C-alpha cells in the first residue's frame, strides 16, 4: 500500500468516525430501510457474483445462489422482522433501590472493521456487516484477496447501496490488513484461520479494541453402533464436498467403532458416487476446486504424509493437477501422529479413526483444540448426551451435519481455539452492540452513611 492509498484509507476511517455519532442515533425504521436496500440490490449482483466465484474457486452457481445470496437475504429478513424488539432497552426497578429505575440500552459500538475469508467470501463479508448495521455501526469491509474477482464485485457493489461514511470497502492482502489493523477501530469482526486470528487479536489489544473471532479447526464426527449408517454417510459426504470441503464447519474426521467401519465406508463410497459421479466417472462440475496451488499442495502433502505413515486409501485419492481438484478421498488406518490428524484439513479428504469405547473417543477430542463444530450420529440418547456433556465445541448437530449454522435464530461461533463471540440473529446484534447501563436515581433522601469523613463513623 503506497502512502497515497494509506492516506485514502485513513480518510475513509476518519469520515466514518465523524459520521458514526449520527449513525448510532438511527431508528429501527431507518436501519431496516438500509438493510432492505441491500436485500433489494442482491438480484442485480447475483450474476456477477456467480461469474466471479466460478473464476475464483469454481463454485457451482447453485451453491452461490443458496449460500451467498439466499443466506444473506434470509439474515436480512430475520433482522428486519425483529430489529425493533432487539433495539428496545430493558427497563426495570433497581435491585438496590426499588424506586430507582434501570435501563440497559444496546448502543452501537462505533466504527467496525469486518475482515472476511475467501471460502464464502460474499456472505462472510456481508453477514457481519448486516449485524453491525442493525446495531447502528459504520463498517469498513476488507474482503479476502484470495478471491480477487469476488473482492472486486464487493468493492463495486457496496457503493451502489451505501454511502462511504456508512459502509466502505478496502481491498488487499496481508499488507493492507496490517495497515488497517493499526487504526483504532471500536470493534473488529474477523473470520479466518486461528493463526491469523492471533495476529488480529494482538493488533486489537494495542487499542483495546473488542474482537469477534470466527475461526476454524478440526470438527470431529462421532458415529456409534446405533447410527443409521446410510443416513450418516450421505449427510457427511454431502457436507464434505460443499465448496470442495473448504467450509469452516465441514466434518474434518470420523470417530467410529472398528466393527462398523467397513459398512460405513461402503455407504460413504455409495454416497460419493450418487453425488459426484456419473456411471463411475467423476463429474467435477458440482464441486469447487481447491482455492489455490498452495492449498492444493498442502492437501497433497497431508495425503502423502498419512499414506507414507501407513494410512490406507479406502476410496478416492485421485488428484486432478490440471484443475486443482481432488476426488472425495477416505483414508482408514490413519496414524494419529500424521499431519492430517494435526491440522484443519479444509478439503475433500476424510480420515477415519476407530475407537473401542466412546469415552476413549471423547478423551481424544478433548486433548485437541476446542472444535468449532461437532457432529454426532446415534440413536442412543445416553450416548448423545455423554458426548454433548463431556466435550466443548462452538456448536453441535446431531444426526446431520452443519445444520446449526443455517438456523438464523441460534448463536454461531467458536470457543477458544475456534473463536470467540457469536453472531446470527439477536446474537449478532448484541455482539455488535455495547450494553450500556443507565441508572436513574430516585428522589429518596441521599444516603450519607457511606460519605466521608469516616473517622467519626468508624468510632461508632
Ligand atoms: P485467513 O486467516 O488466511 O485469511 C482471513 C483474512 O485475514 C483475509 O482477509 C486475509 O487477507 C487476512 N489475513 C491473512 N493473513 C493475514 C495477516 N498475516 N495479517 C493480517 N491479515 C491477514 O483465512 P482464509 O484462508 O481466508 O479462510 C480459511 C480459514 O477461515 C479456515 O481456518 C476456516 O475454518 C476459517 N473460517 C471460519 C469461519 C467461521 O465462521 N468460523 C468461516 C469461514 C472460514
């Protein structure tokens, strides 16, 4: 970023800083009008987005439609329907003086920086923006540089909807983000990897800026003996191939009793065939490719490392170097010390680990970083409750995968290594608000018993 560009970014930031006092005072009706304007503009950007995401990551148009566009429209609808209620202050008598009144008022945080990832680049830049606008903030968006065509679409789209003092976009990569992170934002909403999350949090600490960190990690799948294996296999394979497995809450690895592993792998293979093959021939068009060469090589490295340490390829293992695509690949007998069991996979490779008893599997998960998502396939309530109660994760879906992220009324976020803070629905509104307590004192006589001078009081 040259000096002129840096000055331009700082100018936008100062413009937003000056404007935010006005933005904070906007009514529910004004905020709903702003969000409705965004929703109404979505159909016009859809085709450009489909084209950009096809170029950036080979994302099928259908996935763009339901994830990037419909997902955002649903979040806007839900916000607009409830915003007036969310904005209301909580009022009640004080617990220390029933004649005094308490108000707890959600107040905008101020100027918010939204840093987006590349994997769902439109939705994950704009959904936090919707929450921030609902709460009365101004927003600077930094989309991911790894999806440059989509970043350009966002850069051109936002000024057609918002004035720059309300929402603006700064494009760029590490250098530009580093510059942005030096500015004293009132809040930073970051979606990305745990490693960069640490960089963001360290930078935020210099200004004591609050942060929301939506990170990733290894999301395990527990399957027990009572599970419906066909249903489990279909759900897991489907969620593993969305976006080419490049989803923060994609099933990362499977934990299963050894005696049902073979039957389960057979079901997984049938599911992969149904979803992505035509008469046994891979039809790659319905699955995004790996985002770039670096990640493609990284995934190949994970695969080769596991195989060299003794893992067996149950099926898949075909790498299409010309298009950076990997056919859904299931690995069994995977050594726990292989790299594929140490880092977030973020691609269509699926290792399977067996366990003898459920407690052993729970203990294994608890040794690692707290997952963003955790999945359980079982018909036994006791087993389900044992896993839910003894593990910690951002969220859980039972007998399916990922569905908790699609319900716009529940909090979505990680815990420690997988993130902090949550959003979606009212949780996003609150995350982007400061809850300000206002104490309206009663006209009861002043309680002077606690006032100095204390000498005389201590003697009494
Ligand atoms: P990333 O951390 O590499 O990049 C995210 C953003 O940070 C980008 O805008 C990038 O420009 C910026 N960035 C990268 N390096 C930086 C640095 N050194 N200093 C400052 N900024 C920097 O993540 P990604 O590859 O775009 O996304 C994949 C990761 O995001 C995965 O770990 C995935 O699980 C996670 N993710 C989480 C969620 C969620 O909602 N929790 C959603 C999507 C992705």
